[in-house]
C-alpha cells in the first residue's frame, strides 16, 4: 500500500483531501507543520507528499530540500491558491507538480496516479504457472 503525506495547516482541507482517498489503496497521513513532516518522511516509507503552500510555513523550502535530497523516489505535489513567479522560483526543482485551488477531484486522481502508479498484482495461478514452466 502506497503512503501519502498531506502537509496542510487547514484542518478542513486535510479532512477533505483524506476523504478523496477513502476506499482507495493508499494510507494517508497528515501534519500541519513541515518540521513534523521531516520526521514523518524519515520514519515512514512515503511515496507522495501533497503540500499546501502557505506564507506562515517558513520551513517549507527546508522540508522540500530535505525530502528531495534524501528520498529521490518520493514525489511532491504543491497545492496553492496562487502560483506566481516568487512561489515558482522558491520551489523550482523541489516539486514534481503543482495544483492551483480550486481543482477538481479527477485532476487530483490523475496526477496522483501519474506520480505513484498502482502496481499490478499477478494472480497466484499465473505465479504457479511461471514456476512450473521455469523448473520444467
């Protein structure tokens, strides 16, 4: 099961985002501070971070640098109400994609699927067939 970390100071937005992944094959964690997020990515095998851009979070770039340096395979989506040159230059090379609020659920799902594609599971019969043919 792939793990998603939400970093957002707005509890309502966190609950809304979490509900979008209910019933899907993702384990969703959340925190309101990027400093806590650093410990979470160090202790859990996080596949995707969805981070809300806020002016109040002064440690966001530090977190992004930490995450990209230590976990090259981890993907990061930045969510913001605005996306201007200042924001883009601040996060350049540190995020994999961005979404501007408001966005529709389908766009989010497509982006998440692109960032962390679901692994195809082989049936036990196919696995058994392969073993039989490989030993024979």
